[in-house]
C-alpha cells in the first residue's frame, strides 16, 4: 500500500476517534460554545493518537508483538508508513574561492 494512503489513514482515524469521544464527553458535559467543543475534540484526538502511538512504539521495541498490531489498527493501519530514503541527485557542493573578491574569498 502506498505510504501516502497509510499516513492519511493514520491521521484521519485518530481525528474521527477524537470527534466520537468528544460527542460522548459532550453528552455528559454542558458545553455551550463551539470553541469549547472544538477544544475538547482537539485534546481528545491528540490524546488518542499519543496513547496508541506510544503503545505501538512499545510493541515495536518488543519486536512486533500483538500490542504493536493492535495499536496500529487503532491508528488506522497496522504498521507505520515506510518512506523510501531519497538518493541524492546532485553531487555535494564544495566551497571554492571567488577570484574577483580582494580577499580571494
């Protein structure tokens, strides 16, 4: 699967989960303004992502356990996206002295 799709899924799923959690919190809280609802959604989305990303990292350290897969699924995809490392297309630049400058620099 392309890394872009995986990264989008792993972004959208925590946002939807945060929205659903904020609906559940809103049912129990008396939130009057849209800003308060938005803040609760933001906090819950960030907490959801952080929790399952930490669990996924702990699972990776345990060399691919069920915890890693479960946390990945809760983020929208069982594994983090793997991006290819770009190969340099240009050679490195080496500084040279500028001959028109009086200091030769």
